[in-house]
C-alpha cells in the first residue's frame, strides 16, 4: 500500500540539546556560551534556517512538525525539558514549519549566518539523558499514532558523553523500533567531548548498542566523537554536514511488506501466561484478556477499561480475533473496518436485545473499551533470526529481553508514562481507532513479555534501579505465588491495584513439553456467565480502589510472600511508589493528553484516515 504522494509525506523533527552545567565549562563568548553549547546551537540554527528558507522558496518540503528542546536539572533537582524556540513559550510541543517560520528569530551579525532559532536559557545540573530521550520517545510515539504512512521521524541529540549509559541505550534502541512504511525512526547523536589536548583527533566510533548490526544505512550512522576544533581549548566535537540531516529528513522509499507473517509459526514453543484480578475482586471480575496463536506465530493482550460495561467480553474478543484475523493495524482505514465488524459481534455476544433498560442505556452511552497490544513473528532465516512487528493502542507494553538484559520496550519506555486515560479501542460506533507500530529482528533465545499496564509499570520501576527483575523467573514461578507477591506490593502501595496479565514468549526454544500452545482463557469465565454477572446487579462490580487492601481476604500464600518480600529472588524489586497526587502536574503528559481529541473523536470521513 504505497501511499507516496507527489510531495513528501508528513514528517517530524526533534532537536534535543543538553543544557548541563558542564557544557558551560569552556566559556568563549560574551554571552556565556560554551564551545559545546555554541556548536549545538549552531547546528540547530543552520538546519532550521535551511528548512525555513527552502519552505519560503516554494520548494516541496511537505508537512513538517518541528520541536527544539533542551533538557537540564531544575532548582529542585527534578529533570526539566523545555522548548528552545524563540517565542517565549517553554512548553514542549511540535510546531508546523510554516508557523515556525513566523517566529521572531534574531539575526546574527555576519553575512550568511543563520538566524537564532534556538534561545539561550541557563544551563544547570547534570541532567539525565535517558529521561530526556524517554520524553522525546513519548512525543514521537504520539505523533506516529495513526501515521504509519508518514516519513520516519528524525531525532537529533546534541550532548556530551555524560549519561549515555545502559538506560539511555535502552531508550534509544526503543525509539528506533518505532516504525513507518518508509522505515524506523532515525536517531542522529552528536557528542561533544572534552579532551586533555587540543590536538585534532580522528573520528572515533561511538560504542555500538548491544544487539545492533553495523549501520548499513548512511542516514543512521553510529555516533562519532569528532575532530578537535583548533584554537578552542580542550573541547572536542563533531564535524557535521547539513546534508546528512537533510537526507535523514527527505530521503525515503516506501518498503513493501516482505515477510510472510502468516508463515511465522514456530517462533515460540510454549507460552507462559499468568493473570490476576484486582485485589478485593473475584476471578470472574478480571477484565483483561490474552491469546496466543496455534503454532506460536503471534500473541496479544488486551486490558478492559473499568469504566465501561462488558469490557471483559470486549477485551477477550479483541485479543482472540487479532490472532485469527491478523488485521492490518498500520492502515487506519483497515483497522477501523476491522473494529467496526467486532462492534456488531460484541452486541450479539452480550445479547443486547434482552438486556434491561439500564444496561442498554449504559451500552449505548458508554459501551466497552480496552487497550490492545499485538505481536507477530515472521519466518525464520537459516540462522534462526526472525522479523517481528507489534502494534499498540494504549499502554499495554512489550518487553524485549536478550541474555537476561532488557533490550527495548514498546509503546512505553518509563513507569511515569502510564496515564489515567490511554488510547482505547471502543465498542461504540463514532470513535476512531489509531495504532502505533514497532518492528525489529529477534534471535533464538530472545524473550518477549507482554504485560497490561499495572504489571508493566511495576516492571519499569524494578528495571529503573539495580539489576531489575529476574526475567527468567516468570517462566517458573507458580501462578499462586505470583499472585500473592502482587498482593504484597499492592498492600504496600508499591503497585497499582488493577487487573494484571503477563504473557511470556521464548523465541525458538522448545522445552520438550507437549502441546506447544497454552490454551487461551482456560480459566477465564465463559461469555454467558460474564453477561449473567453484569445483569445480576446495577452496583459497581469492584470495590473502590481506595477502600481495598487491608480489608481484603489474605491467603496463606500471601502471608508467606509477605514474610519473604525482602528476599533477592522476589518477583520485583520493592521500590517506593509515588501516589497520583505526588506525580501531579510534573509527570510527563500521556499520549492521550498530547493527542487531545484524536481518541474519542468522531470517525473521520477522510479516506486516508
């Protein structure tokens, strides 16, 4: 489905600049600019000036959204990400190129120099590069939602070597998994490094991320520590060529879908799935769902929204039918056609015509809603490597593990990115469904975990400090013990009290056990019984979260788990959990906050959407 128009398809550009105190160590200008910051600012200004000039000249640059961001440490020690555009608005956002061209950029002294499109704020502290890039990831993922036919977003990161640790590399790798029909996100890193000598050094490759092949695409080269700049003291920085950034923005070729995804069977031998209802609820009130394909070629999880009605049926329908139908979620038109078909089936499954008036009113006014995460594998190469692709609506999350280490995640990269209003697939007509896509290549022995939001958020918190979870333990822990450990965390307010689902897949590993596929929903309540439960009472099906916990029944397994909670073999590292009030306005905005009416708005009549 090559949708390439006459002019370039829509794209976005993020210029991310480190504003650390260390980047002011070598002061060379009367304005207090350091060599490193002055160079980063010059790079940004040159690129924007070129884009604005080209647009003003009437050349086809297509719709291009631009964000220029700086990150630093605030007075309170908290990380800050702010816009550096010259309009005085520090809010992080994308600005269309046509609007950016109208901003009050100051002219530089000297003929041929770019205008000052990047403002000069105070630099402070030693900001976390991983945190800043995680917030850029969120902005880019939101921009990509429903835009698979757009150009690959381009992120240019100007920094020094500080903070480019494992956490940063994981977020960077996750960013470059986000996919369009023209390829994945393009991340260019310009590293400004101090040296003891001002003698020029030859370019030195930056360490390659684990699991990556050498870059064959000249548009996404490895980061470089570049040549020394003569006469500027001990600061060493990249040589840059604007044509490299220009090519990253405008060179694109539509990729045909080469893998035969229907032939991805055998990717995993026997999945492991565990689930638990909210503490204080009965198993019949579990509203998540999961499914794994016969033969091991795909898997899906869905998380029903507690504010809806018959959401467990809707979530189950979404996950099961994703595997049987394999909808093309990359194309909004195809995705919405698939969802519309499921809506009719859902109303049939709940026997709408036989419901009492109050139930019918809630179905009509609210309906059901759920997040959806789907994962598909392609056929294996001779070495056993397999392409994979994933789609997501909302915040159910994928974790990609290799050799016991977390490689990347999708579509969330940090525990503070779980909001109260994620994008949802809704059962009622009039709502459009938009997905974001990711893709990669896995190897035999890789492990994928698919988790609904409560479990995913806890895994992110555990991975944020220390060694993180013992990933292989999820394959052997007894499900009752897992549930008991969840209850321990819930009672300690170290985990949100919500329905939990976790699916574990091992790529190309046959453990010798018969069956090959874990029967989906073998313990789940049948649809007819779920409808009967909904009919039984108009009262809320679950206690208020704030009233659960201490008064909930405690099983012997929970008592035992509580006693061993400090053991190093626990399911998840115990970390203090911020309350919703503590996160408040300082928490990064969720994709739903950023998109506004993109979810929940009437379905468009535009055939491209």
